[in-house]
């Protein structure tokens, strides 16, 4: 009897085509990183031109995160039914269109609507890329590859942010969105020609001519063909989709990972969304504020890569818990403020290192704990509900600032999300882990 597709990909050496697929997913996550944070780079100019206060700005900063929440939940479920690749391509179209439309917005209400629309595409993309990297990786490198994919997010923000800072020296905030739209559209042919459908998704869905499609992709990836597809009747009998995610044995995993992600992402987006505005309010130029945010993402990328390397030898759950504890500490330290731009950049980089290591660790855990037949849906659900926390973070911080609370108080309160996530992962334990497939 021939090996089954999941076993082939899990046990055999990764070929060049698999590495290329993962590299494309890293680029897509980098695109997500810039698209999400484009509003942060643009926010000082938006606030100045339209005269909006911090509470209103907090709502604008959260609109694409609300869209991401909806997109992750809905499109993640759809991806498990029709495939990862079609959703990735559709998400690119939505993102490119939404970014361009944002550059044409005449007021804050219209801009908020366009950012909500853009977020739908970003959410669908996030649900699929995490699943695709897990499914194109072998067992040896799965956790490391997922964390490297997650590192694409801050790297995209670094590169895009550096360009945005230069654009802001010569143009207004609209140039940031135009640049993002062009870069998003440029990824469409790369994905179309370079990213195959997930073999695990095909096996789980069994569309027409599934065996031929699976063998064609296995050949493209450098592996041998199979004689027949595995029986997925047990997974289908459990109902699939949300019913499977909230049935045994996945219910507690789904609940705890969602709670952890929701709580920590509030802390994560407090830092990323408010840094430019806070730095400008301290008296620095918007381009300098953009550079501080770039340093936060440099720290985030470093944390992602380091966690990925160490995860080959250590338990990624324990590493993530350590990152979450340090996240609370250094977000609170950020609240102490700094007298100069260099001090702000350094503490932002350290806070970014800690908060992002927690995020990428959670991505790796999501990929490891959910089986292939519900991996995109499970990822989309966790990220989707979690993005509610992402949307709440900037809003809550804005309301706290508007009520007269100082930077230290707001930072400590917002840092508590990381501690809550740490408790959820402690409750998750190792014994509930479901083998990745």
C-alpha cells in the first residue's frame, strides 16, 4: 500500500517547490503586515488634516481589524470547503482594491468603510497562509516554518514602513495607501503561478478528480504519486467546520487558543497602532514616528525568527509563554516614556520583540493543534474572534487616553492581555495536542 499524502509531506525531505510555496506565504504575510499598519503610518496626517481626536482615531485604527475578524471567520470556513488557493487570490483582489480606495477617501467615515473592506481580504489571507505553511512543511520544520511565515508580518511592516516614512517626507498620507495597493496587486501573478493548492485540503475535500489533482501537485513538489486517497469518513462523520471544532476532542483547544489570541492581540495592537500618534504627540515629526514603528517591527521580526530557530529544540508552547510574560513587562516599561527618539526606538524594539514572539508562537500552536480538515477554519476562527481583541485594543487605549489616563497607566492596563493569554496556554497543556496532518 502506498504512503498517504500527509505522511509523504510530513516525513520526506522538503523540495524546492515546497520551499517556494512557503516563501510566497512569507511574502503574503509581509504584505498583510504593511497593509494592516498602513493606517498607523498614515494616522498622524489623517488626524492633522481632518482634526479628529484620539478617541475617534482609535476607532479608525480598528476598522480593518474588525474586517479581518469577519474575513478570517467566514473565509477560513470557506477555504476548508473550496480550497486555500482561491481564497488567497480573492483576498489579494479585495486588499488591492481597498488600499486604493482608502487613498481616495474624502472623510473619516468613508475611510473607515474602506478600511473595513480591506480587512476582509487581510483576514481571509491570514486564515489561509498559516494553514498552507503547516501543510507544505514536514514534521521537522513545521513549527519553524510557521514562525518564519509569521515573521513576514513585521518584516513587511519594516520594509513598507521605511518606504512610507520616505513617502511622507514628500507626499501626504494618501501616498501610503497607493503604494500598498500597487504592491498588493503585484503579488497576484506570483501567487497564481507559484502557489499550488494544499494537498491536505484536496484530500480532506475530495473534489472531482481529486486523486489526479493530488498526484499532479505531489509530482510538482518532487514526491511520488499515490494509488488511492485516504478515507476521511471519520472526520466527515464528526460534522466538519464549527461542529468539529467545538466537539470532542477539539473544543477545549479551540476555546483556549481563541481566548489566548484574543487577549494577547489587544496588547500587540495597542503597541503597533498607537506608537506613531504617541511619538508625534511628544513633539517629533511624523516621519520620525514612522521610524520608531519600524524599529518596533524590527524587534518583532527578530523575535519571530529567534523563536522559530529555538522551537526546533524546545517546546513552542513554553517558549510562547515566556514571550507573553516578557510582553507584559516591556509594554509596561514602554509606558514610562523616553526623553529622546533613540530611547523610544530602543524600547519600542524590545516591546515589539516580546509581543510579536507571543503572536508567532500562537500561530505555531494553532497550526500544530488543528488537523488538516479544519485547519483553515480553525485558524480563521481563532484569528477572527481574536481580531475582535485587535480591534478593541486601539479603541480601549483611545478611550483611556481621552479619560485623562497617562501613558504608564494605559500601557499597564493594555499589557494585561499578555498575562491572560499566558494563563490560557498554561491551561491548554501538552496532553491535549492533536497531531498535525
